[in-house]
C-alpha cells in the first residue's frame, strides 16, 4: 500500500511539472545544428511597427523601430507618434545597453523584462538541443542561460509561427507571429504567463 502511494505521488508530481509546450510532440532526430529567426536579419530594412504595450495596468502606445545595425547588433526604439522617445535599447552580441527609458517605465523589473523579450524577439541563431514534430509543424529546442526556447515552424511554408520560452517546469513567454512571408512578420504578439505584460505589434507599411 505504501509503495502504491509513493508511486502515485511521483506520477502526480511528474505530471504537474510537465511542460504544456511539449505535450503531444514527438521527438525526432536533430537535422539542423542551428535554428534561425529570419524576421529581423536584414540591415537594409527598418522594421517599423505600431505598438501597444500593457504593463502592470499601464498602457503605452507608439511606434516601435527595430534596426539591425551590424552583423551582431540590433537597436530597438519605441517612440510616441510625435517622435518622443519612450525607450531606446542596443543589443550587441550578448551585451545590452539601455540608452534611454522614460522615467515612468524606468523600473528594474520592467526594463529587465523588456530586455529579455526583445532579445528573444531579435536573436537570429541558436544551437538546437532537441527537435520535435507534430502534425504540420517542426519544433526546435534551444537553451538560453537557465531557460529554454522552442521554435515552431510550419512544415510546408517553413514560416516561423511561434517562440515559447520556458523554465524547466513552466512556460514564461510566448511570441506569436502572423506572417505570409518567412522574412517579415505582419503581426507579433508577446504574452507573459506569470506577469501582467502584453505587447502587440502591427507592421507599418509605408507604401
């Protein structure tokens, strides 16, 4: 009886710790050493989006500009529609520079969260640790410090549809892309599962 209870408890614990992200996925042989996010990889393009950010009950709207300035560098700037800066970040390799943050948002927890979100959004290449498959999708798992990133690609179009970042036991952040092309996302939504932060981006077509 005692042995049965121990086994039952272990099963309950294991099930509660399982990631929803990997439910229904089939592990397959790793065919790609790296996984690539192509959406912000062209130095000739200014990626401009209308942005809506809801953070801890506050709303911020404006124009988000993402620019690949060098091979391993991106600049991420949010301004009001009148051109006043809300924040200005520079990513160079693994380093991060906070050029400017509006005083109301310049809180450590907010800046650190935005830093991680946009780092996840713009990171171009990651080493593949595991590969999975499910109907119509190929999924690649990579490691990022103490977290894991899962990249979901449509099997036919090879378009990146989602990135989910997790700890060992819980989902942390999900980025959902709406795209007809594999090099430009028309819409992007960033959702957090553990904090009140949501970011919606709509591509601003100047033509």
